[in-house]
C-alpha cells in the first residue's frame, strides 16, 4: 500500500478519535524529525514523549515542552492527566458542556406542554418562558435543537 494512502487513513483515524495534533509543525524534537515511527500528528504519542523526556531523560520542562510544541502549563496539564488516567488522559477532551445541561427532561416537558396550547409560542417566546419559570436563559436555537433530538430519540 502506498504510504500516502496509509497516512491519510491514519490522519482520519486520529481526527475521529480526538488524537490529531492540530499543530504538528511545532514539534521540533529530533525523534519526530529523524524517525518515521514517531508521528508528529499523533497527539498522544507527542505528549507521551514530552512527558517521558522530562521524567526519564531529565530534560527541563521548558525545553521539553518547547521541543514538542507545547507551553509549560500544557506540559503540567498533560502530566496531571497522565498520572490520573494513563494514556487515555492524553487524548484531547472536548471543551464545554457534554450534554444539554439546561434543557433537561423537566424543562423539555414544560416546552412540550407550552407548545400544546393555541396559539403555539415561537422559540423566542419559549426561551422567555423558560427564563421566567426556571430562572436561566436559553437560546431559542438550543430549544429547537433539543426538541429535534428528542423527536429522533422517541
């Protein structure tokens, strides 16, 4: 198999699994420059080698972080994640809420009941009703998306 095809498949797999390094060009470490086993696009491998370099080879944190394209705070975040979770901790985590934390079942049930009356309120009006009833703001588009997800799951 030509190496270009294999590499594209690997890149797609890394992206799909949250392990694609967004800045592989910043990795200047010699291993990643000289040995094809080391792939600067593989974020987990890059972070692991950065941590190993400090712990095993006693390279200063600032020097190791720079060679692998990271800041010192990023090094310490990776170190903590690795100590707590092992290699899995080195996979980039999605930031922000993991689910519709405001639009829980109680709020969506309220929305469905509000939509049952005539005239049917628009999403902007529903957002105002939610804020009045539950005490927090919700974007009208968030309500629309939550209702679409709920219909798909029913």
